[in-house]
């Protein structure tokens, strides 16, 4: 006795079953791949860092305010997420830099804290996508609890706008 799936296709049921199994496996593989791309606290990819470093953010508290901490390698580029102006606060002789990215005509600031070399001068303007700095002492931890060497926080700005 030969089983058929339906009158119109004339295919055997095992063929349909095989297709269903292949589709299920493909969906599960896709979900696994998607979850592997959302690292850290699952925040998504921050516009300030390139892939895959952009995915490793952890929600932390830094200097009493909400922040995102990352542990990135030496050579990681810090990229402008929007057009704006650059301000810096360097700690003498330590290489530690707190760079502030401002949006003209607003009080909005994105502050990036860590040991990184700077490319711009205080007060310079930049365009979205410009490289603003490069991690040069990538393993110097500035937030022990999260093992972060790069911390990002905002003032009068939507944190969500920093993510792709």
C-alpha cells in the first residue's frame, strides 16, 4: 500500500515530512545564529564601535548614572554616531581620556571614558562615521565590576539612539 499526501501532488508523505524537518532545522539554526549575534546584555550593536565589539555592552552604573560598559581590544576604533562637536578631558600623564560628543545647539552629550588615543582637537567638529579615537591601552579596566575598559554614558540624550 502506497501513501500519498494529497490527490493533487501525488508525492509520498515522507517527502513532505523531510521538507518540514529541513524547515524546522533551518529556523532553529537561524534563531541560534541570531542569539549568538546579541552578546553582552542583548542591547544590540552600538554605533560607536565596529562589529563585533559593538555587541558586547553591559548595562552598568558609572559615577552614579546609567552607562554601558565594554571590554574591547587595543586598536578598536571609536566612531562618531552623529554629526557634532568634540570635547576632551585628559588625565595628565595617565593616557586616560574622557571624550564628550556634543550635538550643536543642544545640551545633549555622549561621554566616552577609557584609555584611548585621540584624533581630534578639543572643539573640533565631526561627521557621523568619522573615527574619533583608537583604544591604545585596551586592557586597562576602568569599571572593575563589569570588567569594562570603555564606558559610555549620556546627558540629555536618548541612549537608544546610539544603537543600530
